[in-house]
C-alpha cells in the first residue's frame, strides 16, 4: 500500500515537472524542473528495485549533465525572444516530423507483446539470483563485455582530449596562461615591477586617443583697418 502511494506520488510529480520543463519561460527554471524530474525518476527506479539505474540517474544526469545545463544557461546571454521569431515559419515542418514520430510510436506500441514470464518477474529486484542489481551488472560488464567497456572508455578519453585541444587552440589577440611562471612564483613577489611614471602603457593597456581640442578661432576686425 505504501509502495503504491509512493509510486503515484513520485509519478505525478515527475509528469508535472516534465510539463514545466517544456512550458517554463525562464530557461533556468526549466533546468531546475528537469533536475526535479530526474530525482523523481530515480525514486521510481528505487521502488521498482533497480537501484543501479537510480544511482546512475542521480550521479550522472543530476550531478553532471543537469548542472552543466544550468551553468551554460546562466553563463550564456541567449536572446530567446529572437530564437522564437522563426517558430511560426518552421511550425509546419515540425508538425510533419512530430506526426511521423507519433506514427512510429503507435506502430511500436501496437506490436508490443509481453513475455510469458512477465507476470512472475514483475517488480522483482533480481529474479533468479541471490545478488543485487549492481553486483549482477558489474559481473556481466566486467566479464562478458569488458573489451567493449574499455573501448567506450578510450572513445570518451579521445573525445575529452579533443575538446581540450579545441578549447586551448591558438587564437589571435588572446592572453595565454603561463603555468611555469605561476608555479615558480614566490610569495614575496606580488606585482610586476613597473617603472615609475611609465603609465598604463607599460602594462599593455592602451587608451583610445583623445579627441583633439579645437583651435581657438581668430577673428579679424575689418572695420577701421588702421595700423597701430
């Protein structure tokens, strides 16, 4: 009884937060509702006995992906009003794509059949075994699929190195960090020595040229042109 009430409670909050992710006008609020949806989905996994999926959902998606989304949305100055300007123009194309996806879902769900042992295995944490889900997945992952697991790790490593190389490539007009100078810097040296009276030009800062002062106009008196 308590498990059923908890299921309906978490499911209702999950559906409401998912709707708010799409309908919220503020993108920061959308990401926060997305985090709430992840937590409720993890709770549903726990009720179903899939504690490994719940742990992965909280650690990976809430702890990394959703927080990354939040920082990106907060740091980038995106003009969402400008992004929505072409919504009506591309609405027919979006409706066609959505209709195709809906038909595919109908075909998949229409041909769905339950296994003969589905009723016996329903809501069973780990049917036919005496170990937990995490231990069972670990045994399969690190025995039968260990080479594929290592290959996926190498792919992620190459992707991470590529992202770092693309981020730290040479760009004109940018100042780079001198790691060696920072590491060898002592506590007694706090500022770079600049000659007295050198001004800000010695620091590499250049002010825009000041507008030239207008020369005073010289008026000549044309009346009584006598010389004194």
